[in-house]
């Protein structure tokens, strides 16, 4: 005898419903709880734990605001550095322009007076050595050309002054031309690194005492002669100012301690020669 279709349907519904209810109930302390109630308890517990933990953590500024603040500080620092670098470049240009005419008053003074009294030839040779080494040192180290352009300019002017001093002291001879050729040969070896660059690294620290010695020799010559007639005061005023500006431009460009010490010493000695020349120039005028 076949089972009626309605009984099959009723049996299926009862079995399916019982299975669903049994799977949706959880036993806790001997009692049946619905799954939704248990999940609600779990969610509340997790929420309470999170609230307790968050209350113990100190409040911090949002990451976005901290990032913005650091970016602003970095931007301000880079802007200030940019303006300082522009100012250093401006001073470099002014220094180079002043160096273009620094020793021209001295050259004109020698040519006008036709005498080299009070000029230290030893000081000129020492100064030429210093300019040669420092030009080669900066060039081979590939420093910014604006940071040392005055060296080759002053070197050229020094060569003219040395020629005039030798001329007025009647020291021009074939041997002097041979010494000049030897000088240019050594200078070329430095520039084209035929001589190893380490040699310039060794010689460069010696330029500070060499440059100082050249200025000391010139200062001693003025004090010994008690006459600064052949000394151009304007030349040493420009020398003092250009050395002073170079302290700042070298600090901005490379901060090379060797170069900085060289220029600081040069400022003090050039200033001393300038003041001595002014003093003895006034003394000569008073006696006249």
C-alpha cells in the first residue's frame, strides 16, 4: 500500500525543521540557547574588551597631521637652503668681478711710478705658488667653477706684477725665461693630472702657510721701508673683502676645512697689509 503524498511532505518538513533547530541551538549550563543570542553575547564581550584597551592607549595625533607637519618643516628648510645658495652664488659673482680688477690698481701704480720699492719679490713668488696649487686643487677635485674662479684670475695678474717688478729691478735675463717655462710645465702637469692628484692633496695644506708667508713678507717689506708709496691700498681692500666673502661661499659650496682656514687667515693678513699701507701713506703725506 503506497504512502499518501501529503504524509511524505509533512514528514519531510518535520525532519528538516528539527535538524535546523538542533543546529541552531547551543547548550550552555544545561540549557538550550539560540545561536543568535550566543553571537550577541560574543559581540558585546569583544566590544567591551576593545573599549577597555582603547581607553589605556594614549591618544596620538593623526598620522596625516604629523606627516603634513614634517613635510612643511622639510619644505621650509629646503627653501632656506635654496635662498642661502642663491646668495652664495651672488657673492661668488661679486667676488669674481672684484678679483678681475683686484691687482689692476697695483699694476697701474707700478707702471706709473716705474719703481718696485716696497714690493716684496719673495712674497710675490710665494703668492704665485699658492695660487697655482689652489687652482689645480680645486680644478682636479671638480669643485664649482664659481667657487674658485678668482684663483686663475689672480694668478694671471700676479704674473704681470712679477714681470713688472723684475723689469724695474733689472732682473730680466734668459734664466728668468727658463724658470718661467719650467713653471708653466709643472702647472700643466698638475692640471692634466700627469702628476698624481694625491700630490696636490699633500701640497694643498701647505698653501695656507705659504699664502700667509707671502703676506707676512709683504707686510715686513712695508714696515722695513716705512713707505707704502708703491703699494696700492685699493688692491688690499679688495683682497680683504674677497677673502671674507669666500669664507661664506666655500662654507655653502663644499665646507672644505682646508679652504676655509686658508681664507680666514688670508682675511686677517690682507687686512693688516691694508691698514699698514694706509698708515704709512698718511705718514708720507704729513712729512711732505
